[in-house]
C-alpha cells in the first residue's frame, strides 16, 4: 500500500478491512497492537458517543446494535495512523502463529487476521461465506444457524418454540379482542338462578336514575319505517274480516287490541275496529274512539294491516257477529302460536268472510310467533295507540304540577297502590284489621268468588302460603317502610295512582305520616277539570297511566297489566327511568322477623332492589313483551 492510501475513502478502507478478515489470524505484538478503524477515523469532528458508533457499525459494516462494544478498537486513531496500520498489515506476507490472546478473539468476526492474497474468486467467495456464517452463528442461537449436523435437535426445538410463540400471539389477540368486545358490549343483565347479575359500573347508585351505561346501550326500533312502499292488498282483496271484543279494564283492552292487529297480519285479514266490551268490575261503556285517536291508529298501521272503522255495509245482520255461534271462533287456546291461526282460524275466515274471535284475552303467544309479529305488536302499543289529545294535555298538566309543588323543578315518584277492595278480596290474603273488617271481607269473598271460597276452612293456610311466596299486595304501611329503607327522604313528592283504598284514611295513615307530600289526581286538579273525564272510568285510568309513565321513579306494589305495561313502556323509552318492582317475598320475610335490626333490613332492601329497577334484560323466557320488549323491539344503540 503506498502513501496515496492515506487519502482512501471510508468505503475503500472497509473493503480492505474485510479482505484482511479472510486471511489467517496473526497475533499483534504487545508493543505494536493492530487497531481497526472506528468512525472517528473517517469523519471529522469531535469524538463520537457510543450511540453514534453503533449506528456507524450497523450502516457501514453490518454489525448489530447489540454487538457494537465487541468491535475491536481500543484507541481512537486519526486517519493517518489507521491507514498506516492497514498498510503495515497488508505488506506482511508470512503467516504468524496466533497467540493465546488472538486465539481467544478468533471467534469474533472483528478479530485481526492476516491471510495471503488469493486471486481465486471462488475461494475468496467461499472464505467470505464461511466468515459471514461464523459471524451470524456468533450473534444468533445455533437453533437458527446450526454449525453442523450435531445441532439438528436445536432446529427441532426452534420449530416447537415457533409454534409456542404463534400460540401465545393468538392467545394475546383473542384476549385483546375479548376485552374490546367487553368494553363495546351493551349493558345487559342476565339471570343466574333467581339472581339478576348486572354489569359493574363506576358511578355511584342514584335514587332517581338507572346507570348511564344502561340508558345508552339500547334504543327503540319498532317504529314505522319511512319511505317503504307497502304491498298490502286492499280490504276487498284480503282473506276476510275479523272482529274482536276487547275485554277487561283499560290495560287488558290495550293488550287485546295489539294482539288483534298481529292476528290480522298473520292471516292477511282486514281488522274491524275493536269494540271495548263492558267489564263486570269496571262497568264502563267506553268506546274505542272515546279513549284512543282512531285516525292516528289507522293511518300509522296502514302499511301493516287493513283496518276499517265499522262492519262492511254488505253485511246486513250485524247483530249476528255478537250472538251467532256460526260467526264465532271460540276454541282458541291461551298463548296460541301463529300456526294455530293459519291452520284453524284462517279457513273459517275464508269461508264466512267475517268472523268474530272471542274470548280474546291472551290468545296469542310470544316466543312461538315470528319476530316481525312481536315487533308489530310493539309498534301498535308504543306508537299507534295514542290517547286523545285532551287526555294527553291533562296528563301533562298533572306532571308539571307534580314537579313544581315545592316552587322549583324536582323529581317525583309515582306509586301504583293496588289495595282496592276488589284486589284485596281477589288475592285471598290475610291483612291487618279488626275482627269486624275480616268478617266483612269473608262475606264479600264468599259472594264474589263462591267456588274459590268454598266453606272458608282452607283460607287461613292459603293466605299464609301466598304471603310467604310474595304473592300478596303490599299494604300502604309496608310500602312506606320499604321506600324509607331505600333512602327516599320524607320530602319526596309521591303521586298515588289508585282506586279507593280498602280501609280508607286509616289504612293510608302510615304512608302519609312517613311521606306527607303524597297526592292524587283529585288533589292536583280541580273538580271542574276532572268532570270531563268522569263519564268514562277508563279516561281517569288513562290519566294515571300517563302520569306514571312520565314520572322519574315508578313503584308498583302488586302485579297486573297496568304495572306491566308501564314498566315495559319505560324500558322501551331507553331504561333511563327507574321502575321499582318490590321483592315481596323479602318484604314478607323481613317484616315478619321481630329480631331483625333496622340496619340489617336497610342493607337487605338496598342490595336486593339494586337490580329490580327496569334494567335491560333479555325478554324470553322470563318476561312477555309487555313488561320487557327488549329482545323483539329494541336494538343496540
């Protein structure tokens, strides 16, 4: 190498250094050690830090970051010194015996070595390949680059390791996916035996609202679809006409109307506007148009079924529909499937053209009909059946007065108190009262329900059993204790939706003493305002229905269609409003224990009722669609 090599570029020096690696290793003398060029030898400026050295080695020599400290430079030289070292090494034509120090460094690709020059390209390539292989073997496990056949077991182990690595990666992906799905999953409570298990939430419990995540997970999805062209045939092209009597009180009639629309859809029949039959207990002569907005009802459902206001004119003997057995289908079982109507009722409708279906209470099932039929029933209940405007306006006025009773907007509670004389008698439960009261109730039951009363000897045991099972209506005093245990203060405004309470003011005294801000519609509205609704008992019931529906908290005290429809409606509106369904079995057990402390009772009541507030649950098999419409009629928000 001549002196012109002093001006060699860094790439030229690297090439010389690599050629030198292919020769046999020589041992540098202690007084004249051999140094290899560092990045400082080629680049001007101050001494580089170790990060710069590592970067230089990776780019120009191919040494990984992890091995930059193994690079055999000891001192940093200037370019002239490095070039002189290289020139001195290249001029040596003899092979020296490696020293112990050099032998220890021979396994490193950067250990100094002198090899005779060889012009054979194939030999030189072989030497380079072997050097590269030895370099890679020094950096990576033998399982990846085995030296010889003795390392083949390591190759097998590497395959196992690779398989384990892939399995771990898949497990991590699945775990991450499950975590993401859990965060994105809607709020949904599930039954575990008799216990309702709900997702945990960070927010503290509220007296007036359900958890936020429960109110944002689901939305109604049974409304009329806009822009859809209906292929519904005209009323003269359907399979015939069906006619029903909607029996019972207002809420039982409401369910019958929804079922009638669904049955007309199943059979592709035209529905004649249902007649609200006079009930034995209610004794009311209300017509459909006295309660509901008929025009809205027919117009909203025009894409689903054909509905007419009256019996067709060509059918002259209209009384025959009410009396003739030839025009009546009477053998419909309770909760009948859709297929029953197709197989047994539709042929008779096609034959007679007009048929009456009665009785029609609960004559259509829930989980044995197509999903679109259940969705249609929700469309009728929550969208098509609207009360008359004057009923809606009066109810809004009552709600406004409840919220402003203290001079400022406040939440209020609606209490459906089922403790009328008829309900107490029908329950056949025993309640606190004087001997005279109990004797009079026994005579009333014997008169109204003689078959169930018999001789009365079995009634005491029956009453105890029913109370133990939680099948008795809660008394006003029991309701007051339960609400106070839940944490509702004395000042809570409470709207009482009830008929004439059995026992009068004496029975109501415990509830009124603990919650004095207790009112009814008769106390909120003037006599003149209510006179227009008194001619129809169902109109007054409609006012109670709407006020309870729009309250902040609704509390039921016993089963029935009123409470069932209210809870279902409030769920359909988004689960935001709390609807408390008391655990009457717990109340009976706790209130019957004279040794239970108040703190223990409060804890039991609070814990038990945390999930009994109308939270999202699957409909079937624990509910019908009136109390819980989630599965057929709601979608993920």
